């Protein structure tokens, strides 16, 4: 849990102003998105086993497991900043 909070805090600091306004999905072209492998590595450090990653309108939607708990997380595909709503790219 401590690792998750540390990584989340670091991601929030990197996201800076974009998260202050409520992190949104990226509006940049897909060529500027972070590789999914970077997101998988970040989540693996937090003990999350990634089952699937979907790309939807500038967001990565992650389905995974932490222990036996199912997780559905959303991230800006360009900055990997967490978004409040994991379903943000579907709107």
C-alpha cells in the first residue's frame, strides 16, 4: 500500500497542472502516448497484476488484480497521470 501511495503521489506531481484541473484523457495524437509497457512496469511495482489495457480516446483503461481484488484504473495515455474516472475515455 505504501508503494502505491508513493507512486501515485509521484505521478500526481509530474502531472502538475493537468491534474489540478481534474486529469483528463489526452487530446494528442497516439504517436505521443507513453508505451503501455511503462504503465505495466509502474503498476507492477505497486503489486498490481495487469490483465488487460484498453486505449480509448486518449486514456488507458487498465483491468488488473491486486491480490484477489479486481481493479479498474484509468490513466492519461500521454502522461500516465491517473484520471478520476476509469471509464473517462468512453464518454
